[in-house]
């Protein structure tokens, strides 16, 4: 079993064309970085305008990666003329878990149940007010589905409450950087990094993500 992420940028139509083009370029650089530094075999792509699809070969990494993308878009939104919703939510995302028939980067194909599921759930949440994340499974696992749906919603609401400065710090922490490194990159004191991290409830978020990473999805969903 693998995971896929389907996502779209919230209110991307408010961006000027040059800003949307730049966002697409920066997102692709982020995808390359995730593959190189975090998860070999990961593949992220932008399939049209503002729609994102990702292949995640390790199911447990899907939540961390979705949050990284969400925070990245939120941070970018603060640097350009964007909508309030984009600055607060960044992206809507859906995680699908199951099998895939084809994953062919050369031919630009991701095909199979997992991507159908994440795409279908994204379409469903895109029309619901104040719902910005979802998760679905190929197998008959309704109990697990509803439990993780609530889990995801709580995490998503926490992240949406972050200030721009908190989002910056948590973004780098999710990528694996230490506070000293973050302070150097953001040109702030390490104590400021620690303060922003604490206000963002990093400890709770980190625990929740690590718990997700340790779920045995083959066992609980099979």
C-alpha cells in the first residue's frame, strides 16, 4: 500500500499570473527537495493551474508532506498580493491510501485506486465550508477512516491558526532543521525560534505526526 496526496491552492485565482507561475516553480523545487532530503522515490507534480498530485511511497510520510506543502503555500502567500483564505489555509489536501497500477515519471502517469481516492475526496471537501483536509482508503475500513478524518481535522485547524512567523518556524522543523539552523536562515535569535515553536504547540504537532508515521496501515486497513 502507498499514499497519494491531491491538493489545490486556496483562491489561487486571486494571484497575478506572474505570482502563480512563480509559486508553481517554487513548489516544484520543494518537491525535489523533499525527494532529495526526506523521502527517496517521492514524486510531486502540478497537473494543471493550481492542482497538486504527489506519490508517497511510504504511507506514514503523507501527513508530514501534506503539512509541509500547506505551510509552504501559506508562507508564499504572505509575500505576494493574495487572498485572506490563501494566507490562512494555503491548500486543501486529501490523502488517499491503497494500491497504484502505474507510477511512471517519464510518461508523467500516476494511476490506480490511491490517486482516484485522494482526487475524489479533494473534490468533496472543496465545496464544504471550512473543511480543508480529508483522508480515504481503498479497503473497507470505515472505523479507521472516521477516526483519522477527525485526527486530520484537528491537526489542520491547529496549523491554520499559525501566524506567518510561526508557520515559517514549523515549516523548517518539519523538514528536519534544528533551531540553531532555523535561527540562521531566518536571521533571528534562537530564543525567538523557540518561542514561536512553543506558541505553535510544536510538541503536540510533532507527536501527532510521529504517531501517524508509526501506524501500520497495511494491518489496520487490510
